């Protein structure tokens, strides 16, 4: 067994253990492999080992890897998405994690009409209020989602956040818990084309805490592939 398969086994076990601690079904949490700067050969190795969700931060990398990676995989766009780049990926991704402004919603809606079906998106929320991070301010979330419901070409399937990077993962818990409660608030509104199915939160340094607080998708890069150059 190669080191990537070993890493994958360890990550899956850590997800399972965190789910069990929280009284959750481990199968309810999806592992998304973050492929930013990762060579196609390594991506293919984890796909062959059973990973079926891949996430890219950059449109150009997604396009190149989408053509090369073999197997039954689904691609997610997890990075900041410029409105003029939607045209390149709208028909290649299953889920956009980074809907954070109305201009982007308008662009996605236009290409959904071309696709002939709504495009699934998560609303990115800047729960911690960090100026260096993208995302809707938590105080504006509900009004933003109400505005997005005007676009028939968008289905909101949940929320995404990036917690602050800290040495102690336990310090991220309040942010993940906050996102969970925000999702419950949104769900109770019963808005059309809005379904709080997913919470995309937790990365290599904090995904166990995220799982304990309700994550359904964890975005794992370095714990699978090692540090990036």
C-alpha cells in the first residue's frame, strides 16, 4: 500500500471516530479531496482508492484535471469564483461552494439557463468576520439568500465556511457551531430552491472538530497529499 492510500485510510478513520464521538453516522460525512497544485498522478491514485469527490480552487487547474482524471468522480469548485470564469466550469462541476455575491449569482443563473437546469451552490459565509476571507457576513446571510431565491437557475444546497487558521483546532469550534445554527435558521424559513443539505466546513487542520459540529463535507488536502510546494 502506498503512502497516499495510507493517508486516506487515516483520514477516513479520523472522520469515523469524530462522527462516533458526536453520535453521528460516519456515512453522513463526505470526504472531498482538495487537488490544488496536486499532480494528476496523485489525484488518480486516491480516485482509484475510492475517493469520488474532488475540489479545485482554481478554474484553470480544474479544466486541465477534469480532462485527465479517469473514473466516476464529481468535481466541486471550492475557491473564489470570478463572474467571468463561470462560463468555463458551469457544466463541469456538481457543486459550487463559493457563492458570495449577487453578481456571481447572476452569472451562474445565466449559464444555468444554457444548461437547462438549476446549478447547485453553497453560500460561503465569513463566520469569523476576517477581512482576509471571502464570504457573506453572517449578519447579511438571510437577506442575501432571500435575494438569491429570485434566480430560478440556482439551488442553494447549504453553507460553506473557512475557519481561522489556528494552532489549536478546538478554537475553531465556535465558528463551526455558528454555521450549523445559521443553517438551521435558514432551513426554518422554508424558502423556495433553498435546502440546507450540506455544511462544507473543516480542512486538514480542523476537520475532526467540524465533523463533531455537523459538517457533511470536509475539504482535505495536505492530510491526503502532503504539504504543497
